[in-house]
């Protein structure tokens, strides 16, 4: 009598990934999530900040290609820095661009870079996490929900919540 062995346990990561991909491809959940989060970001003015920052990085000559703009914006949105998005005290040294418009543009960009916060608002992050939990609730069970035991401050940092709401 041949023995049957299972290549992986029923809850293997490969099986879970396969189930998740099949579920997500059979529904409009990701498109709905995208539309909802984009609408929230637009209402909060985040997309306008990104558009303004991108335009100013291109105008000031800090970025020359789209992928450079994306790298700079993503770095700032993640809370980091990027060489193209560091305020400086000098204007563009190109002799053809040394007119008042560029000097004002560089001053505006320096002011913008010193004051801009393009991190994704924590309310939108929380909305996304809730929506993902809801859309995946049909196929997975979250046994230890670590997100219930964390709080997100206004800068998007997650820290353990010690408010006494922890489950025993």
C-alpha cells in the first residue's frame, strides 16, 4: 500500500498566497480599495501636495526624469530624505537660467521643501488596513491582531499602545 505524504501543510504560505491571489482576482476588491483610498487622499489635499512638489522639482532642475521625481517623492512620503529634495541656499548655477523667475522658483522650492509633509496621513493608512481586513475576512482568520494593540501617531509611526486595551 503506497503511503501518501503531503508536500506542505494545509496552511502553508504557498497555499495561502494562492488563495489570496485567487480571491483578489475574482473580485473588484483591489479596484474598490484603490478608488476609496485615492478619494480620501484627494479630499485631504495629499495628491495636490504631490503634484506641486513634483512640478517644483522638475522646474528647479532638481529632477530631470520621471523616475527621479518618483524616487524623491517616495523617499519623502516614507519619511526619509532624497538629494533632490534637500533645501539649499544656492540657485541653479546654469547661466541661461539665472533670471528672476528661477531665483524665485528656487526660493519657493526651498520653502516648500523645508515645510512640506507628504507622508500618507495616518487616517488613510488606517482606512486601508481596515478595508484589507474586511476584504480578506472571507478567506483568512486573523488570530493575533497586532494592529489592535498598536496606535498610530500623526506622523505615521506605529508604537505599542499602552492604554490598557490589550487583551490578556
